[in-house]
């Protein structure tokens, strides 16, 4: 018994020692022992664990090498979405963001900024419970990501356990990356083995953490910088982002050493200029600077807009550019009939990525930039993502270049092409154009629309090419026998597809309205429309005046809706959707009975009982509407701690103001009424 106790003590001593030296080596870059001494500690621990497997724990340093290959990645739901950032590409755009934030905070309150380098890697979320790493996930779509826990456990700068004074459960967020040296070493090894080379460090990092075999990930020199706390339970957290980063360092997390705290926007500009000039000296790739409002209270007050936080912005470095030749200009036909020109280029590497095509937007843009077929042009990855042409190098023209003209007939179906008055885009006039039909189907099944899982772009293309579907309604009349006729469609896949199609019939009205693909009607507009019209039939019957009277619905959107429902083909599709059982109406009778129906709420300041998102969700469930702006239509302003200028606006308009306690009381009464 004493021997086991002694072995257990030694195992715990070894783990503590190895974790300490991992921290010195991988986080502080200041090792205290040689590699050989480190290897001896690890070898002793392995031997003891092999002799006493009952002592092996998931957070042991020996477990970093990874488990056996997994069959597929599981899905992790993010309790708090991993939002993307708004980009600024100039000092003017940064200043405009600063003015917006200042105005939203009332104008009279100063605030500090935290600046961090924007690492070009893969965003991940790490969840810890009771002192140990339990889950590691990719950003994914922001709401759910891939479970890559086993792979992330192999990244030595990620602690497998945290001190006892850490919160009981919490999540940190960071960027997994490969250093420039690590990337070169990896590609040199792949070249020697005759394997394809990675295009850039980010691709290499992303590919490394998404290996099905964690042992492969363990061989890659991956690293991480933690840039923030996602959420935490059971412990009060620092009141500023700067203090949060210091707290994360105290827990053993690796934070970028180049983070800085500033008081003015001019200091932020100087920080950005410094790294524009010195980015090549960094040991890793960075594509900009992330600027954040330091105060957590102000962050909560500012909240989010769409899928982006108002309190942070990515101030990007100038895009990397290259020169190449325009071989031709091609045309894609979109789901709304728009003819979208694109440049076909001589392949060229820009920022480590080979570019063969570039966006050209529309004919007016092509002529404004004077881009011609045969031109030598400057191309860039705008925002380091979308390739675009900056302009031609006129001095290199030979006289053989050709001026581009938009075709008079659709390149897919041959129908006449028109350019509606007041629009920049040319459009195919054939509503039954195959290109439009296929793009409409792809849009219809997408996650933000009907979210038909298992029916992706490839299956849409296969179904369309086989003549099994010609429009979105055909999806609901597919049979098992039809799907069996397609290549690579197994029984399980067919069952999944048919089940997903069936489930999609219950999607909310707003999702259906968005899925129909009405020109200019995005997700938010669809939500707005379905708040005023309780069915697709009501929306179809609406007049131009009724539509235009809705806030944010202008004449262009109104005309587009009228045009859509005026087409006989679209009416037939809607009738077939109805016949198939797709819900084309909201549960209006119930909605009108809900206690908060017809009431409009605006929330400002920090709430203690729940987040702003949770509060808005409760309002909607009870029939009310949550908006971001105080207007004469606002029924109540809910004022939490540190309210902003919206409080003054509400007082000026004589709008009822509720404290958090009063708001909670109102919600509780509404819940009782609704039961």
C-alpha cells in the first residue's frame, strides 16, 4: 500500500515538474533544463504509468501524443458564439469606427484600447472544467465547431490543467498557428517525402489540427496565443480586457507578448504603423491588428450588430499584391439572374496562395478601372481573403488588349440580358434559367435558410444534372428510388437526406421567406417582414405602399418583393411547397395571444441576471420585439448598469424606463399570463 502511495506521489511530482518546464519552454521561451533532462523526466513518467495504468489521467503530459485515430469529428455547440470582426483597411475606417463607438457610449465617456496582433492561424475555443481541459473546438460557423480536443491536447503550449483558483468552468479563445520556421521545417520534410507542400502557415495549421489521427498533429510544431475569455462560471472576472489577459497569463496561458494598452486612437494608429513596417520581423504571420475597447462593461453595453461585436475591429495590414495577366473575362450567373464577371488570370501566388481568378463586380467597375482582356494587372487579396484586381499596368500594354463588353444574351440559357434602371448589375430575363435555378436551390438548402442537412452543393448539382430537381419545391417530392439512382448514395445517406428534408418543413416563417431567394431580402429583412405579415400569402398580397411603410423597407426592396410574387412560376413553386407540407404561415393565433405582443423593447447597459442576448430572446418568446434603436415606437427602455446615451434619448421621448428588477417582474408576469 505504501509503495502505491509513493509511486502516486512521484507521478504527481513528475507531472508538476514536466508541466512547469513545458510552461518555461513553450510559453515563456525561457527553458531551465536541457532537452535531455526533460526527456529523462518524461521517460520516467511513462515507465511509471505503464507499470501502474490505473494512475494515468487525461491531463497527464504523456497523453499529449494523442489517442488512436477517430472516425470523424463530432460537433461542439458554442455556448457563446465566436463572432467575426469588422475590418478596417485605412485610418479613415478606423476613425469612423472610433466615432461610432464614442457616440454609442454617449460621447462624454473616454475609454482605453487594447491592441493585439491578428495572428494568421485557426481560431479555437478551449473549455476547462474542474481544473482540466475537457473540450477543444474550431470556430466553425461561430455557433458550432468541430471537436478537435484530442488534437489540441498535443499542442504543448495549451495547458492540460489549470491552477485550483481558476473558475470551476470556463472557456478561453485563441489562435493556433505555425511559426514561419515551423512552417518551413514542415514543408521541407514534406518535400523530402514527395508530399504536396502547404501553401501558407495558416493552411498548414488548420490542416494539422484537423487530422483524424492526433499522432500526426503531435508531430507538427503547432503553437497558440490565447486572446480572451469566452465565458466563465462561479467566479468574478476582471473588469477590463487588459486585466483579463494578465489573469489568463497567471493561469498558465500563453498570451501574445506584443499586446499593448493605449488611451488614444492616435496611439493605436502608431502601433499599427509600427507593425506594418516590422511585420516581417515577426516569427509568425500576422495580417493586422485587433483593436478592442478595454472596459468589459463598455463591451457589454456596445453589444453586437449582426455577427460582429461593436467593441472590436480588425485593422488590417495592407493587402499583399502581385502582378499577372488577364487571360479572359468569364461570366457567372447568380440565383437572382445577375451576370457576375470575373477575371481568368495567369496563375500567380499572392500571400502564399495561388490565384487563378479575381472578382470584377460589374461592367461599370471594369470600365472605371479600365481593365482589358490581355492586360498585365496588379492583383491583391482584399482583406487577405478575396482576390481582386487593383488596376492595369498601362505602361505594359501592347495594343492587342481587348475592351470588355457585357454579352447581350445569357451565357447559360441564351435569354436576353437587361440592365434595370438604377442598378449596376446586368440580369438574365429568363426566370427558368438553369444557372439561376441551381443557385436558388443551393441557397434554399443552406444553413441560414431551410438548413437541409446532407444536401450540400455537390448533391444539389448531382440532383439538378440528373434532372431529379428543377426548382426548390422538387426537393420535397424526391423518392428513395430516385436517390438510389445517383452514384455514391448509400442507404444511410438517403435516409439522412429524406429525414432532413422532412424536418425542414417545420422551419419558421422568416427562414422560409429568406430561403425563397427574393432579391434584396436577406435574413434580417426576412425577419422584419414576417413580423408584419403572418404568412407568405399575406406577404404576397401586400401592396407597394404597405411594404414601403415598414421601417428599413425601401422602394427597391418593395419592388423586388412585388416582382417576385408577380411571377407565375414563383406562385407555382409556393403552391407545391404548401402541398408538400412546408409551413408558410406563423402560428399567428398564438403569437397575438402572447402577453408582450405589439411591445417594442430596447436594452441598454449591463444586466446582472442574464446577457443582453438572453434578455432579447426572452422578449421574443413572449411575443415582444427587441430592437437596438430608441424611437417613438419604443414601448420600454430597459436600463441596466452603466446605461448609455439611449437613456437620455428615451427620457426625451417620454418612453417608459424599466430598471432590471422591474424588467424581471414584467417578464415573470408575462410568463404567468402565457401559461
